[in-house]
């Protein structure tokens, strides 16, 4: 049985798997990907994720190309959102396939796998709009935040 409290939701191995996926995905893009866990949300998840996006500094990238995967572990709600630099360039529904990947894995209680696959897909998708640059630096932490 998986513990719903965010800090204990993933095993040490699963946390490492997610961080490794973020690092792998960011090899292809100057985009920055973060995963944030919270226990529960009482308001619509997307609106809440937007507040978290601001609070954890996702808007501080030079190209405004950060992506947040937000997961409320207690009530199993999630959102994927990108910063304005991404939203100005990508078509509507850009994250639909990422959300679908997560939904499929989450139905099987494979949360770490779902997030890892979603992260890798985000890296692939962002490569077309924000390719990795030689002098690119990691602007945001790759660690899971709570």
C-alpha cells in the first residue's frame, strides 16, 4: 500500500528514477521540468498548480520555458502546465498526450513510471521549440519539491 503523504509517496528508488528522467529529458531541451507533490487540493487542480508554479519559482527561467508536473497524492489529482514562453509557441492541446500517458500509468498505480514517461515525453516535445543550447545551464532544481 502506497503512503499518500508526499515525502513518502515514492520510494528512494522511484525518486531517483524521476530525477534521472528529468536530467535525461533536459539533455534535449533548454526547457526546465519540475515535479511537485502536495497532499491534497481543495480547489480546481489546474488553478492550484498555477499558484504552486509561481511559488516555487518556475517563472524565473530566462526563456520562460519551465514545465511543472503537479500531483496531489492524497486525492490523486494532477496537472501539467508550461510557462508563458512555451504557451506562446505551442498549439492548443500540446500537453494532451503527456496527460494521457500519466492517466494510463496512474490507473495501474504506477505513479513513478507515469511521471518518468511523461517527463521524457515533455523533453522530446520541447526539443522542437526549445532545443538544447551549448551554453545552456540548469536554471531550476531537478529534485522533486513538496
